[in-house]
C-alpha cells in the first residue's frame, strides 16, 4: 500500500462524510446564498476543522464563487484542499536528530489514553524499517500493564526494551535506558511515560525528575518531546492536552486516531492551537498506520471525495 493509500484509508470516514454533504448541498441549490454557505460552514465545523480554519476556507470559497470560478462540488473540495495544505505546510518539519549523529532521545508525553505507548511502538516500527536501531524505555511504571504492552512492541520490532518492576522509579528506568541505548549504539531511544498518576502534580514531578536524570547522561536530551493528541476527542480534552504541553515542554505533536471518526479535519485547528508542528499521524491500529505527517496526502485524502456506498 502506498503512503497516500494509508492516508486515504485512515481518513475514509471523514472524506466520505464531507464529500456527501458538499455534493448534497451543491446539487440541492442552483444559486448560492448565505444560507447555503452557512450549511457548508456547519459541515466543516462538524468535521472538526475548527473555527479559524473553517473561516479561512469559507472566505476563499465565497470569493471564488462570486468571481464565478466554482462550477461544482469538486471545485469546492479542491479549494478546501489547497487552503488546507497552505495552512499546514508552514508548520512542517522533520523529527529532530541528535546533532552529532549520536543517540537521539524521544520522550513520549500525553494525557492518559491518548496513544503514547502505541505511538512509541509504531514509531519503533517505522524507524527500524528504515534500518535504524531503536531502544524502548518503559517509564510508565504506574500502570501495571504498561510494561507488557511495550515489551510486545519490542518483540514485534526487534527492539530492546528497558524496563523495571511495577511501581519502580521512572527516572531510574530512564537513566538505565539512556546508558543501555548508548552502550549498544542505538540510533534512537523512545521513552514511554505514564499518562496517569496519583495526581497531576505527581505526574509532572515525575516528568521533571526524569528530565533531570536523563540530562546527567545526555545534556542535550530529549531531542524531541512528542505530545500525543487523540484527534477524535472534544474541546475539553484539548484543554487538558494544552496544559500538558506547557508543563512538559512538548516540542512537536502526534495526532492519533484520525481514523476513528468522521472528524479527521482537526489537524489545522490543533496545529494552530498548540503552535507546534505535527510530525506523525496515527491512521489506524496496525504498526504501519503511524506515518510521517504529509499536509498534501492529508488534505488530498480528506477532500478526495471518499468512497461511494
Ligand atoms: N484507531 C486507532 N487507535 C489508536 C491509535 N493510536 C492509539 N490507538 C488506541 O488507543 C488506545 C490507547 O492507546 P495507548 O497507546 O495505550 O495510550 P497511552 O497514552 O499509552 O495510554 P496510558 O498509558 O493509559 O496513558 C489503544 O487501544 C490503542 O490501540 C490510532 O492512531 N488509531
Ligand atoms: Mg501507555
């Protein structure tokens, strides 16, 4: 399956919903008035484009319509697609690397259930497929099943997993992991962390301690602090993630579960909200469903017309 096909399949629900409504609106009426535009605007909002992205796209569509440049729903989808790419592209960059080609340390952070552990595993899959050597660190010592979950990804990707017992000091595991990954000349160390603790303060203290200890061995680490955001969640959970981003010093985003609902339009809104680049997207549950984010593939997949039923 090509990279674009992965995006297309993952975003099928969103594409189908959008295409159906845009085609529906456009075939219902001959001339577009404020009410028609409002309907289209509502459709974009309900696909989670967010107010700001929706306004930009709508302004562009109105303008082109008035200039007589739009001849059908395909034209509207094309305008929206190009606007989406233009919004997302300036924020793009690649995964950071340790400057001297030494071990690159990636710290996974995010609210509970947002996809940290799964993304750590899938990222190990992506990187090992590129011939990189990966070590995984199981620093979620709070949740009993977390270590086992990461071990499975270790087996799947032939990556070493550094872990300790349930309830162990997460910072101590991180320290051991940096030592082990350096000793075996890994290219990447991916550190999974807890999304849950006794309370939020305990969680943030644990993260801060982990950073202090890691930097004793590697002063410039972590090179990337990836915040996972469940794209299928509502505004409340976004607020929670925003707080998390500030406290953890997140450097970039991973949008997970874009495949889950018909609300896959959230990328622009989330990028604008956090002012951080989206490096990867989760388009499904299989290992190969984590992909480097491509604004072009993303926008093309959302506005491609979806699947006829
Ligand atoms: N469909 C879909 N499911 C995903 C994706 N990413 C993660 N999931 C699922 O979301 C659930 C939670 O993922 P985890 O990786 O365990 O989340 P976490 O942030 O580590 O959770 P805690 O450790 O409890 O804080 C799992 O069932 C994953 O399979 C994705 O991109 N698409
Ligand atoms: Mg986890």
